[in-house]
C-alpha cells in the first residue's frame, strides 16, 4: 500500500509540475480582435491585410468572422510603437522587444534602441495610452 501511495504522490507531483507555469509562455502580447484571445505567435497566426496593415487572429474561424464586418473588428487591434506612437503596420515583421513580460513593437529600426535606453518611460507611456482607451468606465473607481 505504501508503494501505491508513493506512486500516487509522484503522479500528483507530475501533474502539478505540468500545470505550474515554468517559464512565461511565449506570447505576442496581441489579442485576436474577434475572440479577444491572446495570440501566442504572430508567425503562426493567420492574418489579413486591412487598410494597409496586417491584423492577426487566433484562428481561421475568426478571420471568416472578421471578413463579415472588418470595420467593426479592425480598431480592436491597433499596435502602436511605444516610442513614436505611430501605428505599426505589421507587428509580425516589426522590430520587437519585451519588457517586464510584455511585448512591444516598433515602427522602425530606430525606435527599438531608443526604447532600450529608457524602457520604463516608454512602457509607462504606452500603458497609459492604452489604459485610457480600454479603462474608461473604471476611471471613477480608481480614486
Ligand atoms: Zn479565433
Ligand atoms: Zn520608429
């Protein structure tokens, strides 16, 4: 019986080890504009061209849904360069950096070294800009 207990314990450990996040999972930092799900890798994600930029999706189903109403979904995925504030036309091909577990995309090769010089400043600026857009209704509760 003791042996069985040990096996159970080992099995339990194995499950726990699998479930526990060992390393931060690769994450593009972008979310699918249709489902809102995180997109893990832009290289593997399906994308479409819309108004001169590339929009990425979690799966092909969402691409179909996007095509039924692109004007509704496109604004939900706008990637901006944290340094210049410009829209990054194709984050899948852009220069990227990660800072504190977040991914940042740059409009050009010049902005990445600029970001690296002072990541905290630029990360904060971008967090603010995005917070203002998505957190409107929470504003009153933050005081
Ligand atoms: Zn999807
Ligand atoms: Zn730039």
